[in-house]
């Protein structure tokens, strides 16, 4: 509390102390969203809740609209395609990382255009430790007009099979035919009892049967699509998310919410012929082994046990259930969320919730706008994107203030979900990962005077040089960023020379053997396509007519094939300039590009590694800049890597900027001892220890080194005598 008071006084804000919690609040809260503070508004809470074994989801539909009138101009509503990367990507507004930092472990999606590729979103979610729960679009059910299954007696087999088959081919499946590991649930249809038909719960007795026929035929179609696409390995679970309405015309549970709809679907799955449908596949067996019920509700947490769970556990004793949209508006979110998740802990079948919703739905009217955790700053766009035929600003996130809690809504969710929280003061900063690799880009980040942001930019440079920061070296990177200070105190050329020269710091591992020039997954597809065209027109030793079919499936894999060969053709010696392609390429280590589905197979002489586990440790969150990096300026031209001149040295590991995926370092034993903290964050400066092994004396922990460590150093000395002498 004393520290919070000091911070608040520095920024002209008042302090509110509630139990063990201290937060800064704006002196005046405008509208429903609190202004972003210069200090973190979402603090690190004491560990009071531990719901990590449950679904801790966030419902996500980030339409970049500010009014109801704009809704008619929206060309699509698929937000997990590549065209929306500026919203969810790590170099954009970083919505996925924000969710992860709040403690979420699942993102629930809505719109889904099966003709669009979704690989990059799934890869990014998996990297961050987030599971994904997409759903079928409403299009094949009733929006496609005369061809919809609503007009084919609610038999949806043909329409849904084609759609889901395209989903499988455009990101849901990996090259070996297995599901992408991030996929957890596939929603057959959201709130079918309000759509198929709209009078399902209030009309005639035929309504529930029509709804059930639509769902079981769609389920059958998805199973058939799996069969035709030869799906193997671990399979996803399916669900159909009902409303919390009472079905007055169902044959069972006519006085309980959602249960009547679930009973009808259960009966149809077991006896499809009684609902006018003859399945192609054994839908009963698949239902019993691969189905999870779900529903949406904004009822109080205290209602759930007696209204729903008491009966559910009796009639559905072996089928799990979760809440696909949960948010009780106007109450203390910390209390309500802790109650609902506490109920889940006591009921083994109840798997958790997805909080509704990430962003205020400005394109809706009235109370529909009351659910979002984040509002949008109407005056500040931190990026822009081409979303099919329209151009949109990507506006800065503003946490919505929750008066009953006394702090923001994201803070409440982070507290209950067990997340480390986000620095709201960073949300509108230029994103270091999106800033261009130019002197101007570097100075823009230095001018923020935030070492943790500078550290992220430096790591971006390291990644573009085909290297990674060792998993226990976060303190080393942060110390260097702190040393560089503010604007004009260092240059990009200095950074490039430090990490691109013959002897980079020992806490960095450079992939001299297998780093390749690849497509930048943070770039927009249209920009990448333009660079592909340029490279194909200027290639001398290869022809783009020779691109194999499996590399033509996405724009990014085409770029992997083309960029890597063009870079090799030119004998590239400086990745920052020779592998730039107007910011659409990156000279990536094998460790990095093997997190991108099928990239290694398309890169020239790429090397594959086994499927990597997700990164589960939180990292600092940041927003984005407005433009893709242009071609690198001459300020970085002094950087060059000695590719192929030395052995790979240490095994490369993912940096602590994205968080450690391993608890022990596979790199040099002379790395910082303090950097091994599994939850290290560049913004946590209080425990930072500067350990300049080249320039100063070693820390005491190294003076007490074991004989095993000395032996390891001697082995290194034999293999790299020149390096070892320089180290001494």
C-alpha cells in the first residue's frame, strides 16, 4: 500500500486499498473504461485461487468497429485468419498474449470462413499455451439462402461436410493428418435452440426435433469429413453450445434451463432414426466418446447448482459440460468468478467457463455492450490492417472499470484465473516486436524508457539474426537493455554488431547450421504476396513454377520456399538486410521456424524437429505499431553472421521474452544464475542482476562452481579453444 500510494501520487491518481489489494484508479473514470495509467493497473495479486485444472477461457470476437452503423460494412467476421494478425499477433495488438497474461488457457471463437487459412493463429495460440475452441459459422445452417440446411428439412450433412473439410485442410490438420495440438473443442453450432429454428424452445413440439436433426446430421458430416481427410492421432471433442433458455416444448425438463435441449440432443444421438435421420457414421459411439455439452449464461454463479448441475449429474453422468459464455454483469467479478469456478471444482463433470467477452461489442446496441473486458480508444490507433476489401484501424485497448470490484474487469479475471496480469501502461506503446528494424524503429522503442520493452526489441534483432536467447538468460538481456538507456544512447548498428559478429554473448545461441530466410508470420498476407512476386520475378537460379503442391497451401509456405531460395541464391551474409523483403521475412533459427506448421518442409534444406510443447510461462504484454517494417536501413548494415563458420554450440531454446519452455538451460553453464527463474519477466526489475561475464568479475555463484561444471568448461575449451581463451 505505501508503494502504491507513492506511485499514485506520481501520476496524480488516488489509491484504493481493499484487503491485500492496492491499485491506482484514475481520479475521474470516463464512461465505462478506465484510462490507461502510467503505472500498472493490474497488479500481481497474492495467490488466492488455484483453478488451473479447469477451463479458464475468454470468448473472443474483436470486431474493429466503433458503431452499430459500421456493422453493415464488415466484409467477414472470421478473426482467427491471417488477415487479422495485426489484432491477435505478437507484433500487433497482441490480444492472445494479453489473454495468456490474464491466466486464460483457452480462447473461444465465433466466425469461421472455411476458405481462409487458420494455421498461424493456431500456431501462435499453441506457442502461448492457449487451447482453441472454434465453431462452425452460421452460414451453412441458415445464412446461405436457398442452399442452407434450414431449407433442406434441417438435414445439414452436405453443407457442413464441405465446410468442415475445408477447415481441416486449411490449418486444423497438420501435415501428418493429426489435429493441430491447440484445438480442444469444435462447436457444431452456437445457440442452435435460438436459430434452428428460432422457435425451438417456444413453438411446436416439432421444433426441438428439427434442431436435433440439424445437429446430428452436422455431427455426422464432420465425422465424414475426418474420414475423407484421413484424420489420425488425438481427436478433438465436439460440442453444441445451447442458450440458457427453458425449453417449454421439449419432452423433458420443461422447467429447467438448457437441460431440455441437451436431453433432446442426447436422445437423437442415441436414436437418430426417431428424428428422421439415417447417419452415415456411428454417431452414437462418437457422441459417447467425443462429446462435451456446453451452454451460455449470465445468471449468477449461485444459481448453477440447483438450476442445472443437480439434475445434469444424474441424467448425463458420463458427459462433461462447460459454460461457453459466462459473465454476470454489474456484480463483483472477483467474487462471482471465484464462486462459479469453485462450483466447477466440486462437480467433476463441470469443466469450467469461458468469460464473455474480450472486447466491447460496439457494433451491437444496448445491454449487449456491457460484457467486454476491454474498450477501444476511439482517438488512438496503434496499428492498421487490410481486412479483405476494407481497411481498419487497430485501436488501443482500454480496460473496462468494474465499480463493484474497485478495479478493472481484466484485473478481476486475472486475479481469479491466476494470471500475472498486464501492464496497462504498455497497452498503447509502440510494439517492440512490430517496430521496424531501422534506426528510427530502435530509437522509438528506446524513447519509451522502459527496459523491458527495449529487451523485446533487442530479442527481435536476435531472432532476425538466426539466434535465440537462452532460456535462463532473461536477466542478461534486461541488463543490456537497461544499459542502453533512452533514445540516442545506443544505435541499432551497435546491437546488430554485438549479436551478429563472430562472438555473440554467451547467453545467446546462434543457429549457424540450420537458420533459414522464412516468411514473417506477423506480416499481412497481402504484403507477403507482393514480396513473393518481386522475388519470383528477380530469381535467377530457381523458378517459382517449381513450388511443390504442399508448399502452395498458404501464402506463408509459398514465401518460405521462395525467400529461402532467393536468400541462398544471393549468398546472403547480412540477414537484417538480405532477408528482409520489406519486413515480410525473418532469418529464423530452426528452433523458431519449427513452431510454424510445415515450414521446415518448404524451406530450402530446412530441418524438422519433433512437435514442440507450448510455452506456458507468462511474458510481458505489449501492443503494436501501425506499419510492417520496411527494408532495413544502412544503420544495421554492419551486422553479419558467420553462418557455417562455427558449430552450432549450445542447443537453441526459446527466449524468456516468450517465456521459458524448459526449466533447465541447455546452453552454456556460464549463463546468469539469476536468469533461471521460470517466471522471469523483463518488467520485473527489482531482482535484476547485471552479470557481464566478459567485462566484469563473475558472481559468487560461479566462484563456488562444482567439478562437473569445470569439466564441462574444459570440454568446451577443447572444442572451441579460441572462444575459451577469450572467455578467460
